[in-house]
C-alpha cells in the first residue's frame, strides 16, 4: 500500500493506492505500508477510492503547515479508524469491483454507430 500526501482537487489530503505487484522504485513522496494479515490490499484501495471517505479519514490526521502544505507523519496516516469485513469478504468485494471495472471498460471500447 502506498500513501501520498500530494493534494489533488478531489483529494486535498492525498490518496492511497495498492501496488499491483510491479517492481520498481517508489518516490520519497510516498509512504509505503504492508497490510496486516487480515487485510486485502485491493479492498483497502477500493475503500479509499471514494473521495469523501478518503477525505473524512485523513482530515483529522493532517495538519496544514505555515505554507499551506500537508503535515502528516507516516505513522499518523495509519491512526484513523476503519471497520472492514472479514478478509474473505474483502476479497469477494474486490473481485466484484474488478469484474465491474472490466465490464465498464469493455463497453467504453465498443464502437458507437
């Protein structure tokens, strides 16, 4: 799991994404975390893709600096509370959204006549 506090218009407190197994170098702008045994990384990304959920989670953990920059330590980014279902259900939910994303992509590629 990676977190960056780089602000975006819809996510002023940063974003959380999952490494999809690709090797490479991670910028120092990202904090890297290993999920707990009972947590499915893809589910965490899906959970935090909803802008309001991500912003509500991060808002109390972030302090704005004097230059209006984000001040959150790597440790504090994990101090928010979340309630996840059991790992087996996290996997099923993640697989469902992956199939849905694939279906949407297929329909977007269809030529319109």
